[in-house]
C-alpha cells in the first residue's frame, strides 16, 4: 500500500521541479555566457567562460578541463579535452542555469551563474 504513495510523491515532486524550471533561452552569442559558473549540486565544480567562448573548469573530482563553447543560430555546443555536446541556458528560481549535456549520453552538468 505504501508503493502508490511513494509513486504519487515522486510524480508531484517531478511536476514541482518542472514548474520551477523555465524554458530554454536562445543564446545569441557566446559573450552572453561569459563569466564564472558554479555547480548547482553540492559538488565543488566550477567553470570560467571567456568572451571568446574558451573555458577552463574544475570538476568535483579536482580534474581540470579546457575547451570552448560555440554558438550557431541560437544553439550552443561545447568541445572539451574529454567530451563534446550541447549547452542550454535556462532560468530556475530567478537564476541563470547552464546545462552541459554530453553527446555520448554519459551525463550532464548544471551550473548557475556566480559572476
């Protein structure tokens, strides 16, 4: 009998999360992403994106990465030393959020603007 309650709770929590997250924003040029971004999770990941789209980051594991973000027709993508994929910009709880999604399906990282 507890199982339906747990399923209902998960569905309601999922809907609440969807309601808080806004739709993806178009990215007109890479300069709009320039600045410092930090992990939304409790992990200490961080990335600094330069106005030309190049970036340096530190993963929660302490591993460092470099790469670049490019924008074509309002769509952003990234290429790093270890992965490639898409970048989306959205707003959650009044904060800008970047989501890096790997094209190989091995995960994503969500970052909020720090500066």
